[in-house]
C-alpha cells in the first residue's frame, strides 16, 4: 500500500440519532434528532471533500443533505412555514454549489466504460474529451474547496443548525397534548399520501409515455422511499425490508435512465458549444449513438420494473401501513 493510500481519510460511519422514533410519542423531538444527526453526518464529509481523497465523500455529503431536504418537505406539518422555506433554501444552496463537481465525477467514473464501448479508432478523440473534463473538474474542485472553507459556508451551516433547533424547542415547549402529533399518526398519513401519489403516476405510464413522465415518477418514488426509510422503525423489520427492496428496484432502474439522459444532454451541449477537432467530434458522435441505443434498452427495463411493482402480490405489501403497533 502506498503512503498516499494510507494517509487517505476513511468515510465517516453513520451514527444513530440520540432519540429513536416510536409510534406513540410526539414526532417533533425524534425528527429534530434525526435531521440534526443527518446534517452532522453530511458535515463530517467536508474534510474528505477538501482533501479530494475519494469522490464518495462528496456523494455521501450530498445524499445526507438530500435526505434532510426531502424529509423537511415530507413532514411539513412539523414546521412553521417560514422555517421550512428557509431550511429548504439553505440546504438547496449547499447542494447547488456541488452540482457541477458531482456531475463531472459521475462522468469521469464512467471513463473506462466509454472506452470499452467505442472502437479503437475513436480512442484518441475520446482521450482528448476526457482531458478537457479533467481540466474542468480541477477548476470546479478548487471553487468547491474555497466554498467549503469560506465564512459564507459556515454561516449557512449555522443558519441550518439554528432552524433545526427551533424544531427541538417546539417539541419541548409544547405542553398541550392536543397540539402534539404522534409518530404513528404522521407515518400513516404521510405514507398513504405518497404511496397513492406514486402508484397513480405509475399507473399512467405506458410504452408511449414521454420521458418527462418517467422523470416525474422517479421524483415521486424518491419522496416515497425517503418517507419509508424514516418511518421504518415503526414497522416489522421484514415488512419494511420488503417494501424498500421493491421500491429500490424501480428507483434504480429509473435512476439509471435519468443518469443516461443527463449524460446525453451533457454530450449534446458539449458538441454544440465547444470547438472540437474532427477526431474528438467523431468519438463523441459515436458515443451519443451508442448512448441512444442503450437508453432504449434501459427505458424498456424501467417499464418492466414499473409493471412488476403494480402486480397484485406487491400491491398487498404496501397495504400494511395501518399495522403500526
């Protein structure tokens, strides 16, 4: 093992919240601890991002921030309107600052796959393309590094911490039992709502549905999955595991389709806006052609997954939300 490898930071382990979610207790305090724990987990990846040890640091940082944003939207009855707006805005700012770097990382991670797809005659052109991407990635990384080390970034994080603390104060200051919301009640309401939104969209998907309909279904599926993951402690483990597995299969298929669509758009825009030498242009045009073929196959697989999810035996798995004990 090289000295450089030994010196790399290890990815932070995910810690459990200090207060667990329970069916008959007020949901405010458990949600506060969950969101606080998730946000702190995101921040523990900052040093690994700054050192550029592994692209997984940035990926996991963004996953935790996305989970926070999703839950704040899903559990909106727990938040004051202004508090929710400010939290989502602050978290979105943190996400947006790293969007381009993450997109470049995903593209660069597929470099070997793209070389394998293209004939050898296109490899020189593809090499020049990835040289450009790596140069853009270096510049983008420096911008993200400066951002993470800036006072402005620290101020955003302080604002998020303060807004989350308001949720804790709401839980501890509220002495009126009628104003509390039990975890069980919120779980049943939230899961029923997002399950029906997801199934309604999936039932409208056919072989002729436009791509944006599949994208909307993917977004609804992500919301439903985040809700399922959060309320998992309230369910029998086997049931929750089966539900998440079924939903993950659909989401993975739709996610792969979305990733390919993003890459297609990136390549198309690159060709339109960048002056390319003949060999690089030919390589990218060949890559786009193969991407189109692959997209057709992925789309067909996604439609199959959606159809499986709608099967009666799987529908029954998701009719058990009322069995929270």
